[in-house]
């Protein structure tokens, strides 16, 4: 009886010893048992195991080019509902900045758009431009960031098209928001900063 217990225990310990022997470390999680519990055997577009092993579960795709599950979209195609990204794709050059003056805010300055513009502005822009738009945001006050213009001084020297361009591409020390805000969101913020600083929106005036 005693011997059986001893045998069972030693088999148990031996198994644990072997299981813990997977070469885990760094990015390697070690041996994986029943991997198809973690990774689908069917080709899944959003997951793919990066491995050279041709027999790996959901490894190299044997049908698609480059062994990829997810196909690249055909060149020049635009995802549904994202046409406005193409409308406003311009190179980040001084000439394009000047030409942006011709852009008109395509969305109306409704209460709803201004409210959303304010929300986005307070999230993304206030550390530098401050809630009142005077350019004394927290990181400017802390002395970590120099020379953020007061909208009341700067906006009259540009127009909403160039404001939109600078938000999309960034300008000098200011980073780009082209990948953070959709074109519509950028226009909502443009409406809001004009309202915030009490500067009349030149193109809205000229289109009257
Ligand atoms: C990290 C600090 C920082 C953040 C965050 C920031 N800005 Fe700026 N912004 C600047 C600085 C600095 C300038 C002056 C750039 C120059 O003219 O050299 C500037 C300039 C501008 C201008 C004038 C552009 C022009 O063409 O003269 C606009 C409009 C503007 N910012 C809007 C925004 C909006 C909207 C956001 C948020 C989505 C934002 N900024 C976020 C630092 C910032």
C-alpha cells in the first residue's frame, strides 16, 4: 500500500517536472499543449501564428500569397465610409498649406457639432492650448513646452482651411492629429476653436 502511494507520488512529480520543462522565457511561452484550444485551426483573418513550421496550426496560409490569412486590399481602394480621408489627403508641404485656404468647413456649426468639437478639443488640445485657447496649457505653464499661440491672435492670420491643414499634418512643434481625429472630427474642432476664441470664421463669412 505504502509503495503504491510512493509510486503514484513519484509519477506525479516526474510529470510536473517534465511539464515545467518547456523552454519558456522572453517572448516564448514554452510548450503549448492542445494549441488548437488557443488558436483556431481554420484560417482566421485577424490571427496568424508567426512560424516557419509549415504544419503549425494556423501557421503559414497555403492558399493566399505571402502565406497571409488577411489579404491586402487592392491598391487604391478605400474602405467603405472613409472616402473623406481621401478627399483631404494632401502632401505636407507649404504649397499645400497655402492651397488649403480654399477648403471650406463642410459641416454646419450646430450645437451638436460644437459640443463634440469641445469634447475632442478638451481631450487632445488643452495640455498646450489650454481650455480657454490662450496657449497657456499645463505643459506650457510647467515650462516644458515653449510658444503655443493664443488662438485669438493666430486664427485671424490664417483661415479655417489652414487651421484644418495644421491639425491634420501638425505644424512645427505641434504634432499631427490626422490619425487621431477623423476629418469630420477635425472640422468639429475647427468650429469649436473659432467659437472659443471669438474669432469670426472667415470662410463662413465669405460664403454668405
Ligand atoms: C504639444 C502641444 C500642442 C498640442 C497638444 C496641440 N497643439 Fe496646436 N499648436 C501648438 C504649437 C506650438 C503651435 C504653433 C505652431 C507654429 O506656428 O509654429 C500650434 C498651432 C496651432 C494652430 C495654428 C496653426 C497655423 O497654421 O498657424 C492651430 C489651429 C492649432 N494649433 C490647433 C490645435 C488643435 C485643434 C489641437 C488638438 C487637436 C492642437 N492644436 C494640439 C502646440 C500644440
